[in-house]
């Protein structure tokens, strides 16, 4: 089921009526955009996007956004590739996978430098599973086959000297379904997911953390260096045909990331719909605090980070190890650099 968030065009009309405001925006090739969002909207890796959406930064750039949430990143990607969405919100890795299939996608602006994936072990198994290698022969819950959570677990096992195939993987989704999978029944030995699901399990005493990519240290331990997580991506042909619209999209996200650099937890909470956290506000606050470093960022992509993503997903898909990826098609720092000149310091509205 899709959860639609339609942004009102009222502010856009006001901007259009103002000559001064109009002068701030180059002519937009496309003003009405549909963005397909992959996975649970309450996940921490989407905070920068939803801050831009709910603080109306897209509208300030002259855009009207219809934001549709899908059950998974794969479903959102299919919406983009199929043409029912102009933009997809999801993992940068999709740009690499799709290029090998003849579909060129460009990450307009990444807003997550740490994946935020956390591997936890069932509390009752913690005395037996003390290291990644101990996962051999165990059942690990992941959001979906081939997902970023699956990649995370598989990569950790390979780096620990154990084949990822020596464990079995169970699809459990994200958010509440992931929590339920660990709490009800004892078939899972471990689980990989994101906040707030992880914090719920840890705070409730159901699980203990074994590997954590919510920080720079944890990300470097898991991937050997910098990484790229979520971003807004479009077909590369869209970028070519709509350069001003694409720049406006990037401006809105960079604006949000600059605002997040000085925003308090209370400010961030007020910038998100209560429905995102009403089931557990205290835990959501803890999740925000622990994930702040991931989205307090400038959005500039380093080649090393892009390569680390490719190396990570190649564990599950060895064909990618020999793929001739044109990284220059998968991201465009020029767009982010232009946006940073406009929002060069933390701003508040």
C-alpha cells in the first residue's frame, strides 16, 4: 500500500506571484514531481529528505512534490524505472546495479554517508555469538534478499573470513515488522536493520549490538572506509533534459542538511509529522541523536565511497566485481557544489 504525502501548491502560487522570488529560480523545465520513497518512512536514513519535504524547502525552490512511500526500495526503484515516478528515494547502490543492466541512473544528491545498518544478536544468544565469525550456521533476519541489510551482513561475514553462504537469511522487512520478527518466536539468531527498530530491540532488552554503521568508526570497520547510503536519484536522461529542475531538487536537500547542522532534536521533531514517531517518541529521540552524524553533511561524493559501495554489493553479486562501471554517471558533485554556494552556512527558516 502506498502512503501519499502531497505537498500543497499554495506556497508555490505565492512564489510565482512574486517577481523577486521568481528571479531567484531559473526557469524550471518541470515543476510538478512525483518522488517514490523506498521503505519505512520513519527510518533514520530518510530524515534529511523528510525535513526538506515538511519544511517546504522544495516549494521554496519552485517545486510541487507528491511523495509516495513504497514497501521497499526495490518497489520505489521499479516506479522510477517504469516511469510512474520522476525521482526515487533510496540507496545509492541502485545506480550501480542498474547501470550493469543498461539503465543509467544518477544520484542527484546523497544525504546519508553512514548506512545506519546495525547487526544485533538475540540477547539469549549473546554468550554464544560474540564475533561475526560466530554467525556461521545461524539465521539472520534482513529486510529483503539483496537489500542493503543483506549486503551488510554478508560483507561482515566475508571480512571475518567466513563465507556469507554459511548463514541463512530470513526476509523480515523494516520497522515494526523487524521488531516483531525478533520479539515473537525464537527462529532468528541475529538481525540487521535500522533505527528506530534497532533501538527498540536494544532498549527492550531483546538484542545486543554486534556491528554498528551509524557512526564513522563503525562504517569504516564494516566497509573499510567512507560509504554512500540514501540519495535522491533520477534517470540520467531526466537530468540532461531537466537541469534546472534537478538543481532545484538538490538545493532543497542541501538546504535541509545545512539546517540539520545546528538544529536541536526538538526542532527536528517539530519538522516531521507526529505519525512518524507517535508510537514511541522517546525512542525516536534517541534514534535521532545516534544518527545525527550521518545526515549532518555537505553531500559531496568521494570516489572512494562510491567504490566501497560497489565492493560491498559485489559480495552478493560477484558479477559486479568485473563490471565496468562509469562512476561519473552515478553522481554529480557539480549540482551539490552549486547548492552549497546558495546555502553555504547553516540556515533557519
